[in-house]
C-alpha cells in the first residue's frame, strides 16, 4: 500500500524495399481505420494508442503537448507554471526545484507533480515525492508527500498542493507571486536511486462561486460498501500515464499487468454521483509459490490529480480482490470536510484509477503478466454544478461531457467499442490483404522490367 503524508531516413523507395511488410501493415491499419464510422474509428484509434503507449514495464506516458522547462535552484529564477498547461521537467536526486505561480485573489489554484522514476528495485520504501505551495514570504499554503510504500517498487507517484481561498485558511489569500517546490521524499536514503527523475507538472484554476453556499460538508452520505459490479469482463488496455489514461464507465473491465508496470484509467464522475471500485488479481498461469504482501496497489486520484485513497492487494498466485473504501458523492461542499478522503471528492470530472503491480511479484511468479480485473460502479443521479462565477482552466476540467456521461451510463459503451474492434480487425485484414496482393503484382512487374 502506498505511503502518504499530507503537510522523443532513408528514401521512400529504399525503405519500402527493406521493410515491405511493415509498410503494408501500417498502411493497412490506416486504411482500415478510414473504413470505420467516425465514432468507431475514434474508439479503435484510442485503443491502439493505449496499447502503443504502455511500452515496457516502468515506462510513463507523458502528455504529448508537455512543454519542457527547467526547475530552478532558487525562487529568483523560477519558471512560471500557467494554469491549463502541462510541463515536463527533471528532478535531481537531492535538493529542491522551484517553479512560479502568478495568482489573483479570488481563484483556487491546484498544482500537481508526477514523478516517473526509472524501472528497477534500488528504491527506499520511504522515498517518493514532496510538493508544497508557498507564498512570497516562504510560508506554506499546502503540502503533500507520496512514497513508494511497503512494496518499495518504483513507479509513478503524484503529489498535489493548493492555494485555496477559504474561510478556513488564514494565509495565502492575497494576489501575488507564489512558488511551487518539488523534491525527493528521501534524498539521502541509502537505497534511493541516485539518478534524476522525470516530472510531469500541471496546474488548474477554479473560480469562485456566483453565490456563496454552505460552508460545512454533508454530515450524512451512503458510506456502506456496495457489492462489486458483476458481469462479463470487457477488454480495456490501460494507458501509461494520466494524459493517456483509458476511459472506463460503469462495468467490469479486464487487462493484463506485468510486474513493475503501472496502468492508468479514467472514470467520468458527474456532480452528485458516487464512485466505487474493486481490483481483482487473477490466478497465476505459471507455477509459483510464495506470497507478496503488497503486490497490487490501486490508487484513486481526482481531476486535479489529488490523491483520494488507495488499497493494497496481497498475492499468493490465487485470485485475490479488494475494494476501495467508500467515498461520498461528488459535491462542491465536500471540500469543507476535515478528512482528505472526503474533501478531495470536491468536483466533477475524470477520476483516475492507477494500478501498479510490484516488481517483487516476478520473484515468485515470473515476469509474465497477471490478469487484472477492475469492477467500476457509479451510483446516484447526476446533478447540476455549483454555479461558478467564471470558467475553470482548463475549461472542461470540472465537467463531464455528453459523451463522457453516456459512457458512464452505458457501462463504457462496450457494444460500440467491441464493434469497432471487430470492424478494425476485419477492415484491417481485408484492406491489408488487398494491399499485399497489389504490392506483390507491382513487385513482380518491377523485377521483370529490370531483367536485361
């Protein structure tokens, strides 16, 4: 279980001659997508992109539009983080790096950092990532720490911090320059990795409400643990990062996960709806003995990548499952709760389920994949939003679009997705076969013309 503390040629003709099959396959794939209806083509392209994005175990899929910046060793040289943009940076093995925020006196600003340590096992269980937001006088507005936890298996970890305009906070209310600090949780640890880590940074701004509302969190909500969602699992390959997360709705979803690998999924959760999730590891196909106490770690993050909660699943080669603790329906006033498991369920949008299988599993059960099933439940009726006085940045971060709402209501749109996969397979094979046949005739004619 996760430990947490709150405080990147040749000529075309030459290439075709060397790699005819690869070229044919690529063209066939593109043509196959072109033969699909627009909606199904999008689903198939997203699925194919998810498969390609995973890569080897331990890889993290950074946002394609992330801008490369350097973290500064001093606040005097800090680069500004603009809300709505995604950045990529580097964190040294020791010492803090600084970034800058220019804030007004009315909006809340959420900053997050995701660290992608290299794959391996030379990691301290108490190592991880620390972040804070500070004002111009060095006073802390908020802070967060995430560690690798008991498993000690290096994997992406995310932290967040907020500059919040709230009657509960006496500091950090004024407009001005603020600073984000990021550092390793255990920079001097004996077993910590001595190499720099890659970072993904995001900031989100939330406007004030048009009309002030209640300043207390709901005292009662359905905290009973529901039965996990039942049904035939549908295949959904997980993404390799927050920006590449695979969309899921209400239903049962199946994938395979390798030791040391981390898979990302996102679930659209509207205002007033309640999210439930259960992770299940299937029985191992390879003969092995032993027990890994912290085999699977399932984390839940909210739309600004704030950690909500996590659950650990032990593994002995047989099927094992555990559910996340119940969280309240999404409501604006949840932010007033004392516990962060409730207060982080403060806005609608994409909630992220992040599953990591410890590298230690390979010791007892081999490097092969382990079946992973996610049972995702959504209950409650969707409600209107709280009535913001302006627009959040990004504009759609705290909303569920019509497409997203339909996905959640229809169990992830499995029928359409399966049709897209089948159409892709048939279209790709048919078009590919025709293309291969045509290229075969072309090659035969070319060889005959080349004879003396």
